[in-house]
C-alpha cells in the first residue's frame, strides 16, 4: 500500500509579508483554483493535506504540520523569490518540494534549481506520479508537464472545505472562484493563454458548482477565473439561467469587448453580472478583440468609450485593461489617448500593465530574447508594473514621465470622485476608492517616481536599465531584503539572479525536456 504522506500546499497570493489595506480587504479573494484542485486530488489518494493561502499575514511555519513530507507551492513570478525561500526552508526540515502555477510555466529552468519538481500543465496522473515518487531531485529538479490542461477538475462540492477556508479569511467581501473554460481561442501575442487550447468545461459541472453555492451561501459572489469568459456565451448563460434565480448570485468575469454586444450585456446584467474586466490593451492594435476593426488612435478611443459606457449603463463595475510599452507605441499618444478615454468614460476603472517578457509565457518572447532585449530584473519586481525590457521607442526617462503622468491623472482625487459618482452600487463604488488610493495611487505612483528619480541619480541602476551590466543594483537587493523580512535569510544563494534568455537556450537544446516526454498523460 502507498505510504500516507503529510502534504502541505501553499497558495502564494502575496509576494512578501504585507499589511496594506487592499490586501487586507481583498487578498483572500485572489486564491487560485489549482492549489485547491491539487489538495483535493492528494486527499483522494489518502494523504493528509493542509492548504494555506498566504495573503502576507499568515505564519506559514505555524500553519503547516512540523513533519511535512511534501510541499506544493503555487506562485506567480512576482512571488517566486518567496517561493524559493520557502522551498529552501522546508527542504532544510526534510520535505520534498514542488512548484506549480504561472512561475513554473514561465521559468521552469530557473525553478528547477530550487525545487524537486517543477510542474507545467498539471493533471491527476501527474500529481499521482509526484506523490508516488516523492523523492529529492537535487541539484536539478524534475520538470513535469501533461500535454494540456485536464479535461475535468474537481468541482466546488469536492473542493468546498478549501473554498470555505479561504472565504473565512476575507473580512468584508467574499468571492468564490469558479471556472467554465480553460485557454483562449484568441492569440494576443503577449498572453500566456494565447497558446493554450480553448477548452470549455462540462455544463453539468458548472450547474453543480452553482447549485452548491446556492445552498452554502446566502448571496454568493462568484469570480469566473476563465481567461476569457463567455466564448461559448449562450451555453454559459443557459446554464446560469437554468440554475440561478435572478439576483441570487453576483458574478465577475474577464471578457473581451468583442463578446460584449448590448444584447449580451443586458443578458449578463439580468443574470447578476456586477463586474466585467475587458481588455483594451492598445489604441493602435488588437482591433479584433475590441470590435473596433481597423480603427486606431482617437477613433478607437471614441468607439471603445461608447462601448464601455454602454456596458456601464447595465453593469456597475467595469475595469478596462491597458498595456503600455508595446513596440508599436511611440510618443505621448498612447498615454494621452488613455487620459481622453477616461474623460469620456469616467466610470471605468483603468488597470495598467507594462509589456513584460515572462520567460516562456508567450511565443513572441523568443524574438525579444533573440534580440537580447530582456533584462534580468529580479523576479520580485516582475509584476505588471515593471517592464523587464526597454521600450522600443522611448528612453527610460521619457517612458517613466509618461507613466507617472497617466497614473497620477487616472487616480487623482478628481478622477476617483468622478468614478465614485458614476458607479451605481455601493460595493463597486468603494472598491474603486480603496483600490484607487491604496494600490494604485500610493503604490504605483510612488514606485514609478522612485525609479524615475534613480535613473537620474543612481548610476548602478541606470547602467543596469541601459543593459551595460547585469549586476543587480543595490536598490533592488535592499528592497527585496526589506520586503521579504525574515524570509530573506532563507533565500538560496544566487536566487536573485536569473538568465532572462533561458527560454531561447532551452529551444536550442537537442534533447527534449521531460515536460514533452510527459505528454503520455493526455
Ligand atoms: S483575449 Fe485575453 S485571454 Fe485571450 S489571448 Fe487575448 S489577452 Fe489572452
């Protein structure tokens, strides 16, 4: 009989200890579904499982069993250094460690140095393999991957105790993550989901999830974690209309504008959708997904603004996603047009990302690496607010000046007030205020201003940003040390350095990585 293991699963929602208001209010709502799925599969195999969601406040050591055999960590790249430190800590106590989540998919070569297993697409057979083997693979861990996402996942009923545990942590607003599909049929070249086959999950599974929530929570709030919700629009709406009485569940979803005609938006509103997050990305390209065809510049701004205002007439919270630093961008237009968009659509909450090259997340990253444009910015800073590649048509100081200007404009007290007036419902209104002040205005603007100032005054940092050296500037090292607090002592030697061209190097290898060999799991 298989040895019963004590398994710890850590879902890293925060990248370091934190006390911010935004993370306090919303942190526990950012849980991922896969750690709950892995926890369920491990329990089904008869193992003892403890799942901890780390929102920056928990004492991870106290919450996991002292004699844990195997620790799975799910991490975004931004939290990778924390995950490396935790792996080191648990290995020192005799545990075997495995990494999953976006960082494992983007930077497997780097993560293999610090984990016994690095997991790409993960299905039940793959988890069985890890728990059966459960042995040290050092100095280089095994990189395992199924050929694609699993075709079905344990539903909310099987995951309920883990869902409930996360909900208990959310003090005010409690959101349950669900899925109706995986992957995306679009092919936006910067996106990790662009090369993942679109795969709807079974309608019966969706129905069962929704029925369960109606019995467990008085007025559930559901965030669909689909990369692009509603690709099979009618099928999803039929399921919701069959199972959910109008007004009983509030829904949040990320969806492209091209899927959101007025008839559909009305149907979404009727079915309880309270927040939509469409991607706009650029005023000069990606017209297909925003339904603006060949329109570009101010013409596209007007069309998108009309579309967003139409959505806001039916749906109280709309977050529009924008990307700065695309190779097509030059001059002040991308930033000025975004400000004009906000003037025309004051109810929309803008979310800004910089174009960053996340290892092997997207095929276009190969060409950036081939051109040697990618800098080894430590993972700790690789979120959507720090580019790791010099913008093609801007100097750094021009780029930061524009960024500070557009961000200050977007989260000024005047704009926050206009947004507050434009949003119809209480929770979306106050979410806009808390987020606008906490993470955007005081977080981002301060960070951009600091980097911009240092580009003038800090020679080390300037040389690094100009790719004259790969030595990590002391400013970054000190910030990582401060942020990680006591976890800094567990950071393995060399962990703040990574090879930004590891994807390109791996493509040039002659023998296939084990991740391809594992395709027999399909
Ligand atoms: S539509 Fe959205 S999820 Fe789909 S590939 Fe584009 S950015 Fe990614």
